[in-house]
C-alpha cells in the first residue's frame, strides 16, 4: 500500500496564480498599514486558493515485480582449451546456487555454443544477451554476468544504446599469462592469373619468443618452401599460380612449449587460378561449311585470343596471276610454328592436308610442343584418308589412331561409347540419354585404326569418332568427321555441338573440372564430400589424414558412370589430406583462419570498456592455485557501486505494478469546507473588534 498527494485544479492554473498574486499584494498592504487581521486574512485566502488547487490524496495497492538477471555462458571453440570448459561449468553451478538464494530475482540462462557463432567464426555473446532481453522492460533489468575467456567479438560501445542500464560483469574462465603461438594471415589472394605471382602477407605472433621462427609453405599438399621469419613482423612472399582451378596453400609454424592450441599454428587459404587469355591457333586447310562454325565458337568466348588462317591458295596452284595483284596474306609459318609456337594454349588443324605450306620441320615442332605440355585437336576431313593425310607427317607420333584409307559415307547418329559415359567430356552430354540420341545425323566419317587413348564417341559399326589421348605432358584429340557444323545449323534438330567442342577444348587445355582421373573433396558445412572420377570399373579406398594426424580409410560408392563419392564426418578444422594410392588431394574443412582462433588467450582487455561504462566488474573464475573462487553476488540499490574486489552487484530496481487505485480530494469534503468557513468567519470576527 502506498500513499501520495497530487493537485487536480478546479480552474486553470493561470487563474490561481493571478488570484495568489492579488491576495499577496492585499495582505502585504495590510501588513504595511498595520491593519487588523492581516495574517488571518492571509490564512483564509490561502485556504481558498488551496481549495481551487484541489489537492487529492491517492492510495495505491502495489505488487512488487522481480528483477531479471541474465547469465551468458561461452562454449565457443576457444572455450575447450586448457580446462576452460570445466571452469565454465563449475562457475555456472556456483552462480546458480548463489542466485537461487536471492529473493525476488529471476535469472535467464543463455548458452552460446560453437555452432551458434557467426559464419566467420566469431563469438557473439551480446547477441545472446539482447535476445534474452527482448521481452524484458528496461526498468526490470538487474544486470548480466558473462562466463567467458574474454574473446568476444560483438561488444557494443554502450549498453545504454539498447535502452538498458545495468552492470555487466565478466567471469574469466582461463588462466593468467597464457602462451600461444599463432599465424595471422593479413592478406591472401582469392584469385590469380595462371602463370603469374600473387603476394601473400602474414605474421607470426608469440609473446614468449623473440627472434625468428621457421614457417613452412605447402601448396596443394606439397611443401614448396621454408622461410625464417621474425616474430611479430609482417612478411610477404610471392605465390605462383601454376594451374587453373583452386590452389590450396597452407602456412604452418612449429608448436611452442606449453602453448594453448596447435589450431592457429597454421593458416589455410584457397586461390582460384584463372587464365587471363586463351590463345588458340586455328589452321583451316581449305574453305568449307564447318569453318565458320569453328570460328564462331571460338570468337564467342571473350577470353579466347584466336589466330585463324585459312589456306586459300596452295603453293602448287599456278594460274598466272602476278604476285603483286594478290591480296592474300602469306602464311607466317616460321613465326607461328617456330618463334611463337609455345605461346599458344591450343592448336586446331581443321581439314588440314599436306600441301607444302608447312614444312615437316614445323610439324615436328608441333610434336615437341605436345610432348612438353601443349594441346592439339585434329578435326579430320576427307584428306585424312588420303596420302595427303597429316598422319603422314611427324604428327603421327602423337596421334592416337591411324587412317585406314577408307571413309564411311552414310547417315548415322554419333553415339557416346561406354568409355564416353564415364569421361567428363561426354558424360551426360545433352541428348545422349536416349537411343538413338536426340540429335541430328551426320553423313561422313574417316575410318581409322585405334591405337591408344579413350574412344568417347563412335559411328556406324562402333567405329571410333572422337578420341582423346594424353601424350607426354600434353594432350591430343581427334574428331574424325567434318560434319559437326550440321548440329550448329540445326539440321534434324541439331545437337550439342558447342558443348561438345567446348568440353574438348577445355580438356585439352587441362581444365581441372574435366579431368577424367581426379580425386577431390569439398566441405558442405557439415561433412567432407569426397569424389573420385575414374575411367576404371572400381576405385581404391581413400585415406584421409586430419590436421591432428589421425588417419581414416573410407570406401567410396558409385554415384554415376565414372563418379564415386563418400561422406566423411570431419570434426577437425583445418587442412585434410586425401590419398588413394594413385592420386592425392587436399581440402580445407571449416574456416581455419576464423577470428575465434586468431587469438585464444584469456584476456580482460576486450570486455573492460563495457564493464567500465556499466559499472560492472571483471573477475577470474580460478585463483592462483587453480581452485574455483567466485565473487559473492548481492543486490545493490540504484546509484550505488556495483562491484568490489570480492563481490559483484545486481541492480535492485524496485519495479512494481499498481493493482488498484483510490483518490480522495481534500477540499471537496465537509472537513475542508468547514476549515475555509472557519477561517473566513474568524477573519470577520477579528476585523470587527
């Protein structure tokens, strides 16, 4: 029950003020003139004015509301180190006993787990705190207690910005003077041009070590260099992008004595290698309907620099036309096939035949070019089955088939072979799932004798139509028909001409996604998805070595023609190494460079500003002997100090709700009226004497 008095004027307040001023002047004049009853007149006038102000007595029946405190416990990745998890649980149990003993206090418990942290690996305790306060009025918030190692990444500048004013206390779960050596990645390239270098910047932090330490650099699982770097200083080195696709780089430093964790002794990042420009040399032996198809396909890709020559006038043509009247460009054989041959990523011979334009020595250069890593595509025409065939040149050393001298001239549907269903170039080629395939027919192909390589497509009688082969460090492809242009023109519905030729060209240029023999893995947020592509009927188990050195063998299941997959529950963050006895690969699980693991030492510095602005305190859960020693918790009145050396306070808000209300005007009662009449009558009596 509570009482209070308030005014409920019967007239506007300005009227009361005017009457008060007039009464005060009259009484002052009476006092100055020494008139009788001046003081009594003042009392009577005051009673009248008080009646106009109408004072009211208010009686409230109140119900006291409980105060609300929030306890947030940190169970992020850094909290599993050095017994912090056990210290956190012990602190929670001890807090629960103390808080239960406090009357009229409700406690909300919030547990922030590692899975609750943000996607970039941050510990966000204040997000949990504000979530627990979403339905709490500010006048009931008693304060917050954070049980953590101090590595919190969402500390607000001021708790009052959220409308709350109460102390925020911190209980630190770790030990003083902890040691941890770590690699901090300052700048890592996300992509790079194949054949060029990108700059990587990092530093090694270790408060307990001076001088230099050895840092090992591994690229795609292989050690590329070891550097001695000074502790605490930024270091740069050049990373060479050797191939397209992802390059996985790991920086690692040896463990220090008694450090907290090895997880941040390495930094892992991936760099996507892209080709700046693909240089393609297209040599057409003669004009034909499919020539423009090749040109349109290659020019449609903005990343391709195309050099195209068509032999319109062979040397043996003698028609008497003077040389000065010819507008044709002479074929720059020496420049293309000797000086600048290695600058091309792909060479295409389109219906080319031996006509003396290219000396055999230059074709021998092409053979060496392939052996050293180059790529050649032979799009054969009728001349390939004649004595003018390219097979009757030094190129025969690298070609996977030899012509029989015969051609098949009849309508046929190109079909994907059993090997073709497994190879990435022709696997799931649009239209190939039907029999016959859902694409138009061709009418001519060159008969050959298959020597080596994979036959991906066939014609009538299962004769080879598309052959791919590796030769030395390079690759060769044979397309044994000149009728692909029928698909491009839409004849009988057309076909996947552009997709087929694009895949062939990218396989020749060794794009990783088109490798037929490949081992790879990717992390989908929960599991490591291991994939093996192979032309074989079965594959070997894959050994996975985790960052801690633990080895696990997994068996892959066939997921489709030429593809085997398996899932692996990767519970360690960092670089995992895969090996099946033939191929090896690496995969980064999680974010090995998370902000959570960049610095795992227990610290007061992060939460000190919020403690200072709210009046909270920072305490260590364990004392110097390692025993749990928590401060006492008590309720403290608003405006008082909220923390001491051995205690922490929660604000007592004295919040309440009014259940009932009764108001009684003082001067509207007979007692008030009697008082006014008495004073007026006494005034008249005094002045009448």
